[in-house]
């Protein structure tokens, strides 16, 4: 095991009052889940699954629907903190607690199942101290009374288990999102309460990528931010590139990091849009007043 020791109490992502024992990737575990085990499907019958942006990309592409439809049918939002960043959880079946993708044969989207499902029964912990600029990763073991998988004679390290469950892309493409959450939470009250607009932008740029795509090709966005034609063409078709661009955008909006170039006349363009909007609103009000006078 490595010499790095992580105190779970310092993790902004750990909400439970129970502090778990943590391990490194070389810790050996015994676990195997398969169709012939007595508890097969039990964990899918009572879900509490938080989705990362990459989880949503994989699932919406699997189902061949856009992000808005996926969010509406299969998820429910929740507050990670009061008036702060929002998270998204899987929505169970109507009137129950089971996953909508569970079948008698197992998971119907197994190849694209979410990160939390891949890791089970390992818990992924990402932590960042206020005095540090990097996040650290550690693992915990989840042991539920019903789970017989721990009794299987199938020993491996946590890293070997992660490789077997193909978590590499999920870890890689979810790290930016985890770091945003950690940065916000570790900053504490010093950063202030996020405005409603900032919270809406966080939700859209992370979870509703198809709507975010429409946002970045709008005249309003392009009159403020400088994005090359080549990059914009990529963002129009590549969900992962768009997700990573959304991470840069949020760092600029939420933490004032200069991750995307601004156009030289951006302030002037914004002021002109405000003037045009005010003029349009005044014209509409005048027209409505004239119509009432005519009546």
C-alpha cells in the first residue's frame, strides 16, 4: 500500500457520519457477482445511484436519445449542498425502488452501466484538502447483509477489480466533474452562495449536454467567447469533447479561471445586447399600452 494516508473526514464527497476504513488500489478483496448467486439482482432492486456526466453520455448514446429526454425519463436531480451544485440520480421504477434497467437476466445496459454500478462493492473516494491543489483517490468496501459476493473464492486487488470492470474511461472522463465539486466544497463559505444562474449553468454544462451544445452555438455565447471554427465543429458532434469544454467553461464562470479566451469587444457586445433587449421590452410594453387604449 502507498504511504499516502487520507482522512475520509476531510472528503467533501463523504456525507455519511460513519467514517469508512480506506484502502489503496493494491488492497486485496474477495468478490464475484454472477447469475447463479443467491442475491443476484438484489442490489438493483433498491438503488441510490449518483450519475456522472460521462455516465449520462454513455447511457443516452446507448438508448439513442438526447440528454433532455434521458434526464426526464431516467433521473431525478438533488442538491449536493443547499443552494449549491446539483447532482443527478437514477430514477427508480414507478412506485418502487428498483432500477429501470434491471431485468430477470440482469442489467439491460450492462456494457454502459454507471460508474457506481461498476465499482460495487468498492466505494470510490475523491478528496482534496483546502491546503492542497490536487485531489487524492482512495477506496472503501461496501458490505451489505444480503450480498453473497464477498463469500466467493475470487481474490484480486482493487486495481485488478477496476480493470475487470472496465472503469478506466469512467475514471478518466469523470475526474473533471469530481474536481469541480471538490473545489467548490473545499472552498467553503469563502466563495459565497452560487447564484441561480450559476447553478443552472452547472446543471446544463454537466448533465444536459445537448442543451449546452445549443447554448455554445448561440450568438450570445459567440459574441463573448473566442472558439475556433475547428473546435466548434468538433463540439457540435463529439459529446466527450463537449463535456470537457463544459468543464473549462464552468471553471471560468464559477471560479474565474481563464480557461476560454474572451473576445476583445465582449463587454461592448454584452452591453449592446442589454440595450437591444431593453429596447425590445419597452417597444412591446408600448405596443400593449396602445392596444389597450384602442380598446
